[in-house]
C-alpha cells in the first residue's frame, strides 16, 4: 500500500511526458499527417455566423478588408492552452492596427469560453461555434490550428500540430512575420 503513491506519481509522469512528446514513430507520423496544411493555403475561408463571448455577431464577411489570425481551440486541449500567452502577445502587438484582427473559434459553450478567457486573461475575440462547424472551418486538422486569412478571405497560411510542437518560437518566427507581410499587402 505504501507504494501506491509512487506508482500513481510514476503513472502521471509517464502520461504527462507522453502528452508532450509522441512516444513512438507511428504516433509522430499520424501527428505529422494531420499537420500537413499545404492543401489549405490559397483556399477561401469557410462560411460562418456566430456571436462572440461579448455578444457581437461575426460572419465570414467580417474577414473582408482585414488580415485575420484565426485560431481553433478548446479548453481541455493542453496544446491550445499553451498558445494563449503567445496569442495575447500578438493581440497586444497589433492592437492599434485597424487592419488586423484575431478571431478564436471554439466548440466550448459560451459560458465555458468566457470562464477560460477569465482564467487565462484572454484579450481577443472568442466565437463559440458547433464542433461540426469548427471541424469544417479548420479542414479537420485538429487542435490547435492557426490560419492567417487575407483581406479577400483567402487563407494565406495555415499551421498547427507539428509546426507548433517542433518550434517553441512558432508565433514569433512563423506567425508574426506572415502577419506583417500580409499587412503590407493590405495597404497596397
């Protein structure tokens, strides 16, 4: 009986480690295949209508004439939660740029999304949608998924999964430069 806490601790440590890094090549291969976003770039972002947690109505027409960072997440997704600090930093960086917006889609309920925003101090627009619509809009790529959508609604970049997993500076080295580049074309 005195070994039970040790066994529990060992089990939890193994579980936490395995969630951080795939333990076998087959798992890594599956994650990599989900992370192939090349077929998404150049497609139009899908149609949607939904109210934000601030009760403001958004739709696909809300993407027009702006560069939009779209992210897909849910509260129980640990990699999604890990992104919150970087997403807040991006929001802060572009807060005075009227040509930029960050829209975060979740299939969590409005109440749950609001609670998550409160706990983590999220400063960007959160739009709860159905799980089915989140899956469709994210091209079934899983969570988290991030997309940069241009002023005409075309997806300029999409990434997530292994992109984030293999690069701890993903937002600084990949997302921010792509946003900057898209904003340059916005004004031309």
